[in-house]
C-alpha cells in the first residue's frame, strides 16, 4: 500500500462523470480542497467537486490538439485528506501522494484549492524541474501575516526550493516593488499581462520555450486569476487587466510538450461564481491541457517517425 492510499478519499462523483479505466489512462485527477490561507474570498476548497459536477456536461474533443479525451480518459483518484489550518502538513500529504503517482508513471493533474497546494507536487518532482506559473500575482512574499506557507508566498517557496532560473511567471499584473526586487534577486523571470498583449502570444510562447529548454522536466501551475475577471469571475482574488480564455489555451497549446510532467489548476472559488461559468471553464482547461500533453507525448511523436 502506497502513501496515496493513506491520504486519498474517494468522492461520490468522478471527474468527467464516470470512472475511466485507470490502467488505460496516464492521467490522474487529484483534488486538494484546501483554502486556509485565502486572503480575500475563501471558498476554493469546494472547487474539486464543482469541477467534477460541471465536467459532466462538456464535449471532450479538443479542436486544437485533435485529441478526443473521452477516448483517453482522466482517472479520478479522489481528494487528498487535507489538514485545514495547517499548510505545511497539507503540503506534505500532497507531496506523498504525487510521489506515488509519479513513481507509477502517471501524470498528476492537481486541482485546488488555493495556490499554496502547488508546493506539494513541485516537492515531489525532480530538482531539475522548471516551473511555469500562470498567475495574476507574483506570490513572491517571504511571508504573509507570519505564515511562510501562504498562497501569497508560493512562488517564493518554489524558487527557494529549486534555485535561480527555476520559475517563470506569466500574466502577472499584481505585485509590489519589493516583489520585483525579490524576483530579480531570486532569478525569477516574468511576463506581465501588458507585455502579453503588446508583444503578442507568439513572442511570449517563445520566451516560455526558451525557459523550458533549460530544464529536463516542466511543471505547469495555472492560477485561474491569470484570466481577466470578465472570463473567470469565480476566484478569491480577482485582478482586472488579465488575458483572455482563448489566448491562455492557445499559449498552452504552443508550449506544452513531452517535458511536461504534470500541472495544476488553482484558486477557482465556486462561492464567488453563482453562474458556474468559472467551474465550467476550469473543467475545460483540465481536459484541454491533458489533450495537449497526450498529443505532444504520443500522437505527434508517432507522426514524426
């Protein structure tokens, strides 16, 4: 029995609406219902179950990748049994579960919860991993209200763990001058949402790919607030002046390749999302990114032979 069997709790509804055969898919959906350090609107702990509910109404063929995820599948492992109020213990539990999944050759899809949960899978991956964070916020504070494991500190903790040049922030537009200084000191590069619009998606994709070329493995962390609130209003700390849904999906399709070993989606807050549009979008993002990984790892590789 692995640690994942100790920390995982099955949910009554599976992501996608039914259980795919675990042996026939490499993707593992992992819910992390944790939002104890949310600083404005708590409620992201409910996102994993809401994504499960809304995922049932989606069509699963991706026009970008040409992959039908209904044929590929995403196995729902359940939720990590989190420790509410204790970020450090929750991160340890996530790390243990993801280590088990990776050791089985699976690609973890971690759905929060708040952004702090990203530190768990990053700890579970090799130290030569580069992390691309799509986020409105830099999250480079060393501590927030005395807590070093706050969602306002997650990028700083990742940079501390993996070292200079290990983190690239994309879509940021909410940060302090001190965080800009920390970015320079810690070797954290970033692209603002303003640069994204002025320079164009292809230029940003090129910058991401150059960053990826410095790392053997890549982990993607997608904070839903990288999108403008007009597209994704259901988040705990909405920030105007973001990017559009189609730009995000096109960008991810441009850069995802066989080096991506896993990804997460965080900060969806169903309590701030009465229409359900953000939960629906979150489920769509999960299926889309999984299809890009599958396409680049398997189908495209076969077509090049």
